[in-house]
């Protein structure tokens, strides 16, 4: 009995620690040898354990034997069961780096690595640009005029953008650009978008996925020398045409084609080039573009470029004045009038050197797109979500303190506090995810999976918090006009959720579908070795994978039983959170391998299972970002309510996802068994508690460092006639008059005064209020009335 207990304990300890094969061999054989020599067990027990342990260890330690008996049969099975990779899938997996997501998906994250990861600040030059040209631009923007009257940016704004190189934020200085970091790019888009979404999108697109980035990374020297300076100066307005009516953003399904051929072009006979036909829509800046980046499928039926006929997805640069190019019509994206429209081409001939990268770029378009989209998802759309979050946060907490019902601020009502807690908590979560992902990009990391996580969850959080802000503002938010800062924001929510792949697609197919393979320590190597029938490479990967599977099984069960307390994590106030996250990381790693073993290639088609596994990974990443961001706070304790709200949200969501995975598992009995092992005590985490909502309200409804840090980066107008500026004035006045307001309310309650507009004057006459207190109340009341007022317009002739 003692021998069995010792061996089982050693087995569990070795698996939990992730020991190597030599450690297993030394420990297990050492226990057996000592037990045998010391007579610590009977012959039958010793014989059983020697037979159970020695042969597997011999197979695992002797590479030729292991390959013959284990790896070769496994290789045959893997070739049948693992998902096959198309060329486009292979290129998508190779586009990006498996950064912190890989740590989380491996089951034992190195938290010190995250805690030491530097968050890049802005340079002095970048900060000066934000405080100079960006601030000046924001003062020029009148969103009501842009959205309701002009349906476009004013001509002087277009000229300002070009003159100050807003379309060359990320282009290197050697080509006339500003050479800014991803962090600066995000902060600039954020600030502009907090003032005008139309202007924000206009600046965002040329600096995200578009001709500029494609030329910079993949263009020929001639393309760089010619186009990049022109793009930086605004002499060229770029757009990129990917989305097709039948294929959406799925480039692999597009029907736009190009045929390699020879044609006369610009007076030269027999030019080698491409005859193009395309039909694209939803193309931002297309109606005003002078340079069109185009994605299409290229075919070479006459084999002018080689033996292959299907050359794959290719990208080209086409001046929009090229004969056959149709451009100029406009879509109306939810009433947000950034330039967006369709483009078509009929029998458009271009020379081969218009392909991005020239002849070497033929067939490389999908790889180019995947690499550029990964960064764009991590910068542009989270910046828009952060702008919306900061604007909603700044305005709604102030409004909830100023607006009164039943003689008290509406923030005092628990139902309103619940909505405010969601606004503040999700804003903090978006900001944390944004800052960590930008820091990775600026370190040269291409966080393909993290950027998809951030795009999905930042825009979904934007949807939730903007809806909550609308609820708190009530009728004030649904009456459009210059005095309503939320109306346009509400209209814009579906845009961020839809572009660069709808969020349903991102959640169900990209986050985990790409992440499980790209970030797994061994899976991609196994698939590549299986495809190449490389037994030696497959053997190495399989051996590591088996050890990882065993480690994560034991860790998932042990950490579940102990609520994570066995996890070794850095000491500090976040220790328990780190242990909980380590527990769910181990559970995710184990469930990933178990699901792949059971389903193989079928896992790609089990989208809801994939989505829920992706939810675990996503909330692990967001919780990691919260931890890292919170450490940067000047007064971490003051921000503790926001941090704890965000952690409660993430833990609740990831535990819910684990439960839903197992409740809907393809093998129901196995799912029930795994639930008992991984969630042995059932569901232990709930959504953020009521007291956390109240704590968030307390720290954000009054001016102070927490409110300033959370809303930092948005445009704050100084003109007292501006709605947001008036809101700030009204908040300060309401807080200054709070004590006088309390005295007045108690006097009315005691029957000394009658409620109504004359109460302040009566209180002054009766000595309930001092003169300065009465003046503060009058000022607060006047500003309150201005803030809660809504715009009204004279009837148009047609309405009279």
C-alpha cells in the first residue's frame, strides 16, 4: 500500500510540475528500486508496478523504439484526424506571433514575464503632436455640422489633415511621414474620434490596412519612393478594396479576378500585365480616393508567369483615374458620413509592376492581408472603442450626478448604479487591453490572436457601455442635436462591430480557431510534420505534447480542487487573482487538447465549442491586461474598485465559458465527468457585486485622478458653450453646492420650507442658508437646467 501511494504521489507531483522524461525515469525507477531492495512491498505488488512503469519508460526513453511503437502509428492517425490546412489557412497561421496568448494556452503562464513587460509611453514628439495639431484639429470639428449638414468633413479640415501629415502617421520620416508608434497612432485616432467619429475614421483608415502599410512592408523600392511621400503629404488619398458582395471579408471566397495577359498600354505594345474585373463594396475613402489598393484572385491560363494557372490572391495598386475604374458613389454608414462606397472595374488592364511587391508579390496577397489585419485589429478599432468608452464614461457619470429625480441625484439609485458600474468597469477593461496590446506591437511583436481578442471584446464592451449610457441619459440621449454627445456614438456602435470581419466571425472562427493552432506549443509543429511525413520532427513534437497533456490534466484537476491555491505565482496583493487565472489557464489547455483529440478536424466546424474555448482564452488575456495596467496606476488603491470590477467580470465569464463547454460537450458523459474534475465545487464566481458598482460610482462621479486617468486622451473642449464643457462646469457646481443642497432638503422635509423655485430665496430669508450657499445653489441649478435641456428645432416648411 505504501509503495502504491508513493508512486501515485510521485506521478502526480511530476505531472503537476511538468517534469521532463529523465526526471520521470529517475524518480519512478528510484522508488521501485528502493522498494525492491528494501522489501517495502510484496512480490505481487512489486511485479505489478515494475510491469506498469518500466516498459513505458523504456519506450519513451529509447527514440528508435518510441518512434516505431508510438510515433509512427500516431502519425498515421494524426494525418487522418487533425484539421488539414489550406494554403490560405497556413498563411493566416504564419501571420503573427504567439505572444502572451501562447503562455495562457500552454497552461502554466509565467506571470513575472507579464508583470515585467514594459508599457511604452509616448515620446515628446508624439505628445507634442497630440497637444498641437490634434488639439487644433479637434477644435475645428463641429460634429453636428459634419453629420447633419455637410455629410462630410469641411474642405478646410481635409486640407489641415493633408498639410499636417495625418495620413502619414506611421510612415517613416525618410518618406515624409511622421514615423509614430502604434501607441501614438492609437492615441491620435482616439482623441479625434472622441470629438468626431467621421474624422476619426478618416484618419484611421490610411494609417491602418491600406496602400501605405502594404507598400511600406511589401512594396518594391520604386513603389516606396514614388507613393509613400505622396501618401504622407496627402497628395494621394488611399483606399483598400477587399470586401465583395458575395464573400464579405473572406478573401479566399472572393469572385474578383485578374488574368495575366499582354496588352498595349500607354503607347507601349505587348505589355505584360493583368486584366481585372471586380465588384467591391463598403470601401472606406473610396469615393474620394486617388489610389486604390485591390485584392483579387490571379490566374495565368497562358502560363506567361510559370507552370501554375491559379496564382492565388494578389494585391495591386491602381490609380483611380485608370480607364475602366468605377468610383465615386457613396454608402450611408448609419448616418456617420465618413467617405465610404463601392468600386467596380470592368476589363481594367494594369502592368504587372503595379502588383504590390512587383512580380515577387504575385500570389502573396493573403499573407500580406493577414499580417496587416492583425495589427489593424489591435490598433484602429480598439481606439474607436476606447474613444466611445471615455466619452460615455466622462459624460454619463457627470450627468448622473447632476440629473435629479425625487430630490436626489439619479446616481443614488441602485439601478442606475448598476449601469454606471458597467460603464466604468468596461471602460477600464478596454483601456487595459488596448495599452497592453499596443505595447506588444511597439516591441515588434505581431500579436495576431491578441488583436482579434481585443477587436471583438473592445467593440462588444463598447456596445454594452454605450447602451448603458443611453439608458442613464434617457430622453436626453435620444433627442439629436448639437447638445447631445451620445447620439452619434450610439449610431456608430454597429460599424466597429461589423468591420474587419463581423464579431460573430471573429469570436467563432478566429480567436480560438487561429489561436489553438498558432499559440499551441506543439500542435502546429505536429501538423507541419504530419503534412511533410517527417517522423523525426513529429516524434519530437508528440513527445512534448503528451507531457503537456498529462501536466495540464493533473494541474486542471489539482487547481480546481484547491481553487488555484497550489499555483506558484508572484507574491503581492494580486496573488489570489493570479492563482485563479493560472487555474483557468490549465483548464483551457487541457480542454483544448482533449477537444482536438476527440474531434480532430471536426473542431473547425464546431463553432460554438470553438467560440466558448475562445471566450476562456479571451478573458484570460483581458484579465492579464488588467493586472498589468493596474500596476501602472499612480494610486493603485484609488483604482482598486475598477480593477476588482474588471477581474470579477473576467473570472465570471471564463468560468461560465468552461461550464458551457462541458455542458454542451460532443461526448455528454465525458463532459459531465470533466465538469466534476475541473469544476469540482461548481460555479463559484458571479458577476461584479452590487458593492463594486457602488464603489465605481464613488470614484468616478467626482473629479479626481481616477476619473482623469480613465478618460485621459479624449478631447475636452474649453469653450464654455460646448456641451461637454458645460457638463463639467455643472458637475463642479453641483459638488460645490452639495452641502447647501442638503440643508435645503432637510428644511423642506422638516416643513420649514415649501419645495419649489422659491425655496432658495425663502431659505435665505429664514437663515437656513448663508448668502454664498444660496449663490452656489442658484448657479448649480442654472447649470443643471442647461445640461438637462435638449435641442429643439423649428419645423421645416414640409412639416408645417
